[in-house]
C-alpha cells in the first residue's frame, strides 16, 4: 500500500450565478467517521454522477459513496454556460471534415450521453430548464462570417443539418443588431447547470450515499483503497476518479493536463421595461463564430437574465477568485457592445469555472492502476461527453460491453505537455483575443 497526499485542491467561492439564484441548499451531509463501501467515486461532476448512478443501476446490491469537495452545483459542473452540445462549438482542426467517420462517431457518442441524461432528468422530474433549443453560432465580423461558412461546409460533409440566419433574423431572435449572420444547429440542449447537477445528486438510487463539503486530502492506494478527508475516511476495493484537472493531485497524469478557468458574468433580473426595450426571444444560446469570442445565454425561466462568457486563464489550482475583477471588466465591454441601451444594467454575479484540456484533445478513460479507474478530460464537451464516459466506465467495471465502450477504449490518450505551459496558455489566449476582435 502507498500513501499519496493530494497536493492539488480547488479554491472555491460563492459567486457562481447559476448556484446563487437557486433556493439555498439544506446542510450538507459530510463524510464523518470511517466507512467501507463497494465502490468509491471522487468528484460530483457529470462523470462522477453518471458512474455512481450507473454502478447503482447495474449492481443494486452494492454500496456506493460519491464524495465532492464542495456543494454539488457550486462545483465545476455547475459553473458552465449550460450548453449540452452534441458537436464541437468550433471545428478547430482543418481535417475535421475529412475525418467523416471519426466525426460522426464522436457526435453519436455525445448524443448517447445526452439521451441518457434526458431520460434520467425526465424519470426523476429534475427541474433544470432542460430544453432542446439548439445553439446559434453567430458572427459579428466578416472574419466570423467566413468561419461560419467553413463550419457549414464541415457540417455538410458529415451530413448534419443546420439553418442559416441572416442579420434581420438575428436581431429579431437576439434583441441586438450586433450580429451579421448566424448558423443554428438544432440538436443541442440548454439547461440550468447548477440545478441539473443538484437534481442528479438528490435523486441517486438508494444504494448511493452522497457526501459534500468533503475535500479529499490523501489516498492510501491498495487495493483496497482508502481516501481521507478532514473528518473521516472511506475504503473500497474499487476507486473511481472523476476529478478532471485535479487528477494530477492524486498522483496521475503529471504534465498531461491543461487546467483552465473560463469566466462568466450574469446580470440582475431585467425589469419588464428593460426586456421590452431589447425584445428578442425569451431563451437562446449563442456561441461566437470565433473560438475566443463571447458566448451568450438569455434565460427567462424563472429569471429574466443575460449571461456573457468569454476569456480563459491558466490556473493549476483552479483559483476562482484571483482574476474575477479582470474578467468582469471584459464582460462589461462585451455586454455593452451588444446591448448599449442596457449599459446601466449591472452584473449580479461573476465567476470562473474549471475545465481541463489535453494537448491532443484525447480523454482519460479506463484503469489507471489496479482497482483505480478514471474518467477525466472532456475538452469542453463536459455535459455530454462527461456523462457518457461515466456511464461507460461503470459498465466497463462491471463487464458490460458495447460498441460505444469499445470506441472509448481505442481512443488516444493525452500526450505530454510542452514546457512552460502556463506562459504558452497566456500567449495563446492573448493572440486569440486579438484575432477575435469584435467577436469578443
């Protein structure tokens, strides 16, 4: 047995707008004392929630513990923009359209995750504003229009449907004349991410125990494996790490993950007069044509608010506090550019959300060492890919084969990062912002 001190822990705050506009949670159930279970899952995000649920479904006599270091909903999974997408926002690789089979397989994988998630939400009556509205890829510049054209060509090559939207229709839908053109891809979903993961955690099968505010501080690797928190410990023969960018802190994947924070800001509720002033549809989601541009969510059920999200920063420890003012200032400029008539409207919440990338876009999936499994690194497609990865990992552990599982097992794995990755991310982010221009 070897003991590993977890040396990479998140720094949480209470500024996540999605979480803060919900009803306050009851007191958390924390891990107190020493417990023994059959399966132990660390991380209450999309993968962790999926693997715990699927283990419970397939092995109803087993005992499962799911542990998260914060409140589920205020963790990384509850801090996204709420786009549950079936294919990439932006097709970054020029060879994407050429690799037709690989692209179609990736989309099918994501849709399998969305289908299972949708059935779980419906079966458990989870109120999280889950709706299939699709997503708009919108351009504010001629460069952005060219990128939309390339995106449309790629979608044509893999037989995906979409609808092109002209400037007048953009203005009617978005309540702003800022955009020149858009492409609507119909198969994605929008949701309230904090409400969704809170609901998923609250409706776990009876053989799953959920422990929150229980930061793991060390692990005794066996098997059996024992994790320690400040107040207790949990032992199991099978340990699942659904810890994304923090997996390096558990002793795996050193120098293979790129931990980032993406930043968002949400307005206070619009008055009826303010909503009427801009018009537009009551709910939509916009992805900028350029990868470094601004995402927008209009949310009117039950709160009439606007969210803008752009810019990212490198943060190995996912410090959600340090650069919040810088991010909010950038968001203010992006917001006023789009709705100058609402210049007076303040942001009520500004926050960061952690995600993790790999340099080659590959995930981490499978057994990391005897009895330790991982579902990590979903490269910005966390809701769909994290969910299906967690589901498939549970099936793999219990010997349930499938074509989708085989596809996951043969995928590449993250390659090693280049030296000075912090500096590299900063330079890349700055260059992307300069190129994006008014798309930000």
